[in-house]
């Protein structure tokens, strides 16, 4: 038996710059806060939800059961099961797909998808030599044997290892990878700054309209997205120095996402469950796809979503024109711009095994309430930020409105999904 | 807490202040609790409404001790309450009967005991109307003379009201829920209510909207009404969302982040309720702000914001929710509750704008009540005096200590005291109570 999996609504914390107002909050704290806001919005205190799936990209080993522990700290029934999933920056969308699929199969009737990241709460680990020394000392039988291994410790071994977002197979950071892509596709600085400015302006307008009143719950006295610069402009952004791609690079701190702290959740359910519980129904999850490129072999690291979107649209018999709204995660302004160029590139799309190019889109339909450049990008949370936001926007446009989500992720992967207003 | 405040509350400070005549305030009986000692029942002129209502409440009563002789007789032990049915009292010489009942009772009343007098609204000949007003003077004075947290209440009951109309009121007054209501008088009309006993959870399954619910009195209202069975829709401005969510989750309700001054606030409340397949039994307009300044320093902006939030916004919301065509609006037989303030009733230096808005609320409920009577919707207000909240906690210590002691109970009230009074007004069996302003002020020395 199959069911429609629908987005009921969502809740997230405001997002803030790493080391900012949420510096003392852990992933556990942030995810619990996002869950509690969702529970309050929909009156779920003490309710048993089918399953909660969430994750974090930067996670302490002690947080091996992060989501379940957050559920136990939340107002949900402790009988609500949970699991951790991780799909790099696509985590919040991957958890949505996981929950939606279970609902469609009738395995659960309701579920919460989420994601959280705190670059302030990043796990700091010890070096490999120090770890070996500690293990040896730990397994020693006598006090003398316990002390002996420490003789081999060198000062360099004591340096803590902060996690980095470099690609293990190329040694390049994500920004460095994207700088190569930006140059290869000929994306100009002006285009990137225009996209970044538009993101801030769209987000600011949405906040002013009260659009986020039922999508965000304040946290630690922060009531709105703290990275947002409503008064930024192309002129201001043009003054920033390049951050990636050398001194002639076009990618700056202004047109790249900032390291961020925050958590997001989306409530999904079968249509039957939503009706029985008098819950709003915003949009159904129509389809999803994950794809990967061979970035160690030279492919553009963050263009995984192109093949994913192409295959999904072909399967659904849809074109880009069928979408009222399109959300492309703004890892970097140039990621969005290269994705748009690649969609409209016949050779590139055929090279991915698609029937042809996907075409162009009307930019007025893109990221209409801003995206990661202005909101921030707590890695795993972003997908679960986009899903309820898009679902609400589609619902406002009326039943049948379709939306496309495209998210790039580390490892050359891309996660995409289609929502349709009910 | 400042150094002076710490010293005042230290054991030494307490001993010194006790010597100086500042007694430790009495601990009040609260919640759905009855007096410990017996409830004494008396009637002047043969009225039997009180005895019929006591039977409905299921509480045993005892005969009164009457002061008729030379030496004042006593009860021998503490009594819990004295309920006097004075509904047939219309002559000055009948006031002597009341004195003879009160004298032994006031002496014997336990801590947090209750003196309750039932009377008729002023009517009849000149003497009868003078006597009706005399009872009010007696009630107010007894309230001031009672000690140990005991309170006095005068209930004016319409001639054709029955025990079913009075049961929720008399239950509220006798129970600990009315802990901080003292020296007050209000009306109970005939509403032809079924003769049901006092309900333990009168709001079971009913949807109640509470604005300003994130903290203080609003949060206490949400908690108390949820205890009485209500499904709470907790509303506060979006920046207060974190605390609001915590309250909503605690009471198993829903949170709606909403600025009540928004033009579409009423519709958004209604659609939130309609989405859940419900209608509103009651709305508690608790959200309010202060922008205190002496009148000479009050500009148009300070004036406008207070009147907008405290008065105009709830009128707009009421208009939408009272429209029978609004899905998720207020049901027939519903309840509208405003929050007035003793500052509004008595005036308060530095609060012209606030006093205007809060006295305005008192005027509003009096105006709305008769117009909504046909739909059995009651409209009432509570007027808190000094209540211990985060807000009043910011008043400088000495000033605060003076404020909190300037009432017959020598202490500040708790948020739950306001909440309990609201819960009583929301009770479906309080149908006969409408257009009233009940002060929850411990009989504050100011504010009539």
C-alpha cells in the first residue's frame, strides 16, 4: 500500500555565524531546540512520532546517537524512535527523503526530518601518534608500563586536530574546488555578487513580511537569522577581497557561505495521518534522486545535482518549465550559477548520459526567500530548512504548484527532490 | 538581589523587621482546596439560596454561634468559613443580625478562612437600597480587619438565580483559588444553569486562547487552565517564541507566534484554531505592555503603543472571532476575558497611558456583556493588583516592599491567583457572571 508523504510544516532555530551567539550550544542543544519549537507549533507534546531522522556533519564521537538523545531531551514522547543519517551538506534533504519513503511505504505514518551543525561545537581530536600512545598506556598492566609509552610523545603530537572540510581524495577544500569550477565555467565576480545581494534582499523581505513567523522559533534570545545583512549591496560586496582562487579569484567571503550554527526540522506525514490529526498539508514529496561525479578524476566537485536533477526530471517526464519555484542551495554563489549553466549545456548534460540539456529558468523563480548565502549554512540543517520553506511557498501559490530542490554535497554528490503543493 | 534586599530577607533582618512591626505575611491557602475547619451557614430573613448551593457543592455545614447575650460567645475552635445568606435582608435592624453572626466568626476564623455574604442587588424601597450598600461597607471593612490570610467577599445574586448559577462562584470563593481576592463584590445573574456539582476539570476538551503566554501571568494562566482541562493556544510575539514554545509544550498545547497588533491577527488566530478542527471556548486577552512616564513626558508614541497593544488590538481580534461566520471563532456560550488593572481603576502616577488602556478594558467588558448575552457569551475582566512577576521584580526593592504590603493580605499575589480567577470566569457553569471586573489585589489599599 502506498501513501502520499506530505510536508506538514517545519521549524528551525535562527542560523548564526560560527563562534557567534550559539557558540556555547552543542549540536544536541540546537537540535533539541528545533524539535521543541516544532512540537509546540503543532501541539505534539507527549506524542509518539513514527520516526525522527536527523544528523550532523561535524559530530562528536559521544554524539553517536545524537538524534535519539535529542528526542529524549525534547517534549516528544520518549517512545519516539530516531536514527542518525549523514549525507554531508545534503543531510537535511536526505533525511526528508528517508522519512518520506517510509511514509509512502506505509512503514510509518508520521516522521520528522532534520539536521543540525555547530561549527562552534566541532569535535577536536588528538593526533594519530598521541592516540596510539594513549591506547598503549591504557592497555598496560603495571604502572611503569603505563608511563613508558609517553616517552615517545613529541610536542607536535599534542596539537589538537580540528576537523576540516577538505576532500580526502584531492586535499582541496570545497572553496578551492569550487574556484576551479568557477574559472572553468567562466562565472564572473559581478554575477556572483549580484546573486549574493539578491539572497540577502529576498531573505530580509521575507522576514519583514513575517514569512518566518511559523517556520522559525528564536533560540538563546536570537530572534532572526544573524548572518543576514539587509543593507548589503553589489557595490559593498564588490569591495571584498578574494577568499578562494588566488589573488585574481572571484569568490569572496560575501559570495560564499559562512561557517554557521543552527538546526532545522520538517514534519512529514501521510495525508491520512495529517487529516486525522487536523494538521495542515503544504506539499507532497513527489520524487528524489542522488547522484555523484568523479571529482578525483577531475569532475566539478559540486555539480553532482546536475545529473541527479536530469535523471529525476526524465523519470517524471518533467522539464524545468514545469516548476513554479526552484531552490538551489547556495554553497557558493558560483555553485548556483554553474549549476544553471550546466543545466543549459547540451554537451555537459549528454556527457552525463541525459537525453539533452535541461534548459534555462526564470530567475524570478529562484530562491525567492533567500538561501544559504544570506541565511547561513549549518551543513546538515540546510536541507531541512529548504523543505518546509519551499512547501509553504508552493502552498501559498496553490495546489499543483511544483518546486525543485537542488543541493550539492561533499564527495562530488548531489541530492535533489520535487515537492508539489497539495 | 541588592545588598539591602539580602539583608532584609536574612534571618537577622527578618528578626529586626518583626520587632519593628513588619510581620511575616501569612501563607495563603491556594488551589482547589477547601477550608480545613467547618463551614458555618447562616441566613438572615430566611433566604435558602446559600444552603441549597452548599448542598450542591457537597460540603457539610454547621450552625452558627450568634452573639446575643452580654458576653460574646465563641466557637471553641477554629471555623473554616462563614457563609451568610442575606438575600432577604432589606431592613436596617437586619444588619444587627449580621453583626451578631460576624462577631464570633471573625474571632474564630482560621488562616485563609472565608467570610462570604450573599445579598441581592440594590432594589426596592429607599431603606432596602441603603441596606444593600451598607452590606458593601461591611464587607470591605471585614476584609481589612481579618488576619492570617482570611478574606471577605460579597456576592450580589439576582433574585431568580438558582444554586446551579451560583455553584461555580461559591466554590471558587470558598476554595484556595480565590486566595488573593479580598474585600470584593460582584454580581451573579440568573442563567438557568443545570444543578450540577462543582467540576474538577471544567474546561475539559475546550480550546482557550491566551495572549502574552510566554511568561509571567500569561504562562501561569496557560498552566492553570490546562490543569482544568483546557486545550491551550499560547500566543506571544515572535521574538518571545522560545519561552512560548516551552510553555506550550509544558501544557500540551500549541504555540502561535503572532503580534496581536497585526492587522490580520484575529484571522490568524481563527485559522490556527479552525485548522485543528476546533472553535474557541474562551480567549484571555492577557498581552499587555507598559511605557511608563509622567504625563508631562508622555509623547504621542508612548501613548499610542500602550493603547494599541492593551486595548485596540483586542477589540479588533474580538470583532473577527465574534463573527459567527468566522471558522475557528468564539462559540456561542463562549467566554471573553480582559485584563484590567488596579492602576486603571484607581489611577497610578506615571501610567496615564496604561491606566487609560486598563480602565478602557473595564469599560469594554461592561459594554460588550449585554450585547453578547443573547449568544450566551460572557465578557469579564480581572484587575490584578501587585503580582510577583519578573516585571514587578524589577521595581526597586524598597518601593516593591511597600507595594506588596499595601493590601489587606500584606503580600504580593502570585500569577496563579490571577489565573485561578480567570479559570473561574471561563468555567461553563459561570454563565451568570458577565460584565464584571474582579480585582485580584488582596484588597489593595488604593483602587476602591
